[in-house]
C-alpha cells in the first residue's frame, strides 16, 4: 500500500497522462505519486496549515493547492526543485476558508469554493480576484469546470448544485432536492414522480430528465398515492393532518378534501378501478371515499393494532393491511369484514404489495425480511433475509415481474417476484426512506439526507 503522508489525505488529482497523481494532506504537504509503482517519495512543502484541495492543469505541467493558511499556491510538476521559480509560488494570501479548488482549462485562472458559500475566480498570473459568485446558503464542497471553460458547477451543503456562466457571471441553473429526510415518493405513470419530505415540501419531478418542475410548500410527512390513470394525486392535507387532499394532476389544483379521520394518516391507496381512495389512520379505522365526488363509502374498525402498510387487491374489492404488531389482514371493502389473517413477521410490517394476478402478495418488515404469501391458502411460501437493517418499504412494478425493496442499510434491491430471487443491489450513502417505480424501468429512491436517486433497470 503506497504511503507517504503522515495525516489525513483531503484531495487527489490525476495527471492527464494517467500515470501520476498529486495528493493534499493535513500534514501540510502535497505528494506526487507514480501510479505504476506506487512511489510517493516526492513531497511539496510550503503550506503552513493543512492542505484541503489540489487540482492539476489540463496539460499536466502545474498544480494549484488551497490550504487553511489562507493561501493558494502554484506548483510546477515538470521540474521539482527549489530553483524552479514556480515551485510553491503564493498566488494569494486572502483565500479564506477554502474547501475546494479547480483550474480553468487555459491554466490562467483558478476557482475556489469556501465555507461562506461563495465561489471566487483568481488570476493566477498576478493573484488578483476577478469575480465572486454568491448564492449558496452553506459551504461549498466541490467545484468543477466544463471542458470548454465556459461554465463552473458547484455543490454545497445547502443540498443544491448550481451551474454558473464564467463569461457573464450569471447563474445558469440550480438543481435542488429536498433539504430533509424523504418521506414518500410515487410515480404518476406519465413520466412524473411526486415526493414529500420533512422540509414540508411536495415536489414534482420529470423522471427521465430528473428535472424538478413544481414545488409546493406546507406539506408534511404523510403518505402519497396516485390514481391509475394519473389524473389525481392524493396526499395528507397541508391544513388538516387527519384529512386527505385530492389534487388534479393536470392543473395541480385541489379537487377534493376528504374528512373523517381523527388522527394521523399512515397509508393511502387509490384502488385499481380508479374510483375509490382508501386510507388507514392511527384513529383505528380504514376509510374509503369516492375520489370524484368525495362521498364517504365505508369506515372499518381495525381495533387498536396500528396499521402501517396498505395496498389494494387487484380486483378492487378489498385491501391488505400490515400492522405494528406484525399481523397482516385482508379486508372486504363492501362488507367491512376481515377475510383472512396472516402471521409470521416478528416486527412491524412497513409495506405490502400485490402483483396484478391477485394470487400472491409480498410484505416487508422491520425484522429485515421479505415474505411471499399465497392469498388463497394463507400460506407463507417464501421468506428472505433481504436486508441488514429494517426494510422500510416495497413496490411492485405494473407487470408484476419485479419488486423493489429499500432499507435503513442504505440499499435499494431489485427482486424477481415469483421466487424472490435477488437481481441487483444499489448501495447509497444514507438510509433509504422512500421509493417508486417510474416509466422506462426507472427507480426513484429517496434517502434520509433528502437526496433522490434515479436508477435504471437494465434489460427490463
């Protein structure tokens, strides 16, 4: 294992020939590495505090470094030695609290991103400041310049990526996600997805371009559901935590507010016939309404075992619920009676999903398992230790061939439905809290940090 630095390495930049790299460290030095033999015996001294970032020029002849000594230094990579006038030349001593640095391809300017959320463009030749970009609300962690040298991208702790025009100095584009934990994501089936988070925002996304097209304030942590035809979005009302709000997906205006529950809403589903919306609440009831008129259809008492998961039977005659105690029940929406009960999970059931054939369904729970059940016989056909931490949710695609699970172990997994065989795994950096399946085999996953991941199912 190549060694050389005596403390944390903060940044590495590779030469254009891909045979060498330069690293920056808390030990106040940079080191040049030979990538073929691992030799890192060439140190560059000069900084008086930890070196936080380094970037190599496109021709590989020089590098620029940023340090907590408030300096930017230019280094010659073609000739190492004290006699070289470019070796460690201080460009500026006013680069305060810089986190990251990049070079414009022509080698004449450098760009820094700092803790105060600003980007600064420096003239390398004379060390003067030529431009300041402001707009981020928190520190900047990374900057990158396009190959033509016309735009710079910045990524910040404010959870935005901004694209800046280096020529005009203007802001070209902002890419935002949520700023807090994702709570729910649904796909409308027409290339759009909808998400809610603890930042109290409801956002509309294009799944193919990954572009945010609308954002609404005041929405809380509640569940979401979309009608099969994509015409209606059902959410918890932003003004009444125990009521449902039906929104027209064409105009994004409120169509109905459905009242009846008296406590927190935990699950919502629109039935396959597109005419009914069903919800489950901590008030111990399942309620159903006509989605068009808002007329209440039935209220079912579920005793005191709190429901955490809800899905529709394919024939629209009933629903499947999963509870805090691990019990799964099937309910008739015409009579309000319990049809069947399933036991097996040893912890809270977080999701249930039924493929369109109506023969089986899958459950996901905090006991880290997925289970495949036979609806007719009640038999537990397959148990899979699916994740290393609790399984937060599960969705099944419209064909009924694939299922996607997501977990606090920071993974999203793709399964074959009929035998629960694992097909693929996506590893993230934060616990996965919400997921939906979009058009063209796109998985939209949301994590605890507020980020959305758009994943494509190959060969699907």
